[in-house]
């Protein structure tokens, strides 16, 4: 008897995410960046562009980290996977999700 096999739609996890893109951790990281930027803007007065960019850098950096990218959840996840691969903490084996890994099925 053939068992039921089906593919899960690619966007099925989007409904579990906030605004379809973010987890609670992502929003917390971005919120902390916004908080540090807000405090910097409130307490540090400047007319120089370089200093203003330095004050805005927590929001810019955390915004970049939680930005969604194709094939990964966000930039933070991509950087984490790259770090794990190059430090040898995790081995990745190539195996396509729709291939039979070189075995013939009959």
C-alpha cells in the first residue's frame, strides 16, 4: 500500500512569523539597536555626518542583521551558518531535497 506523501508548501512557516518575516528574537535584536540609537540621538548632539552615522550605527547594523535574504531566514542566520562551516563546528553534506542521492528507485 502506497503511503501518503506530500510536499509542504514553501511559505508554510511564514504564517508563524511576525509580519511574515521576523521572529521574536529578531525583533528584540532590532529593538535593542533602535533603543541604543534613540539614547545616542537624545544625549549626543552633533552636526558632523561621521558622528551622526556612528550614532545611527546600532540601528543600521541590527536592521541589516534581521533583513531577510533568499534561502535563509535572515542575514544573521546566514552569517551563523558561514561561521559554523568555516570553523568546523558543523559539517554540511550536499543532498538535494528532491533527488534520490544517486540511488535508483524502482
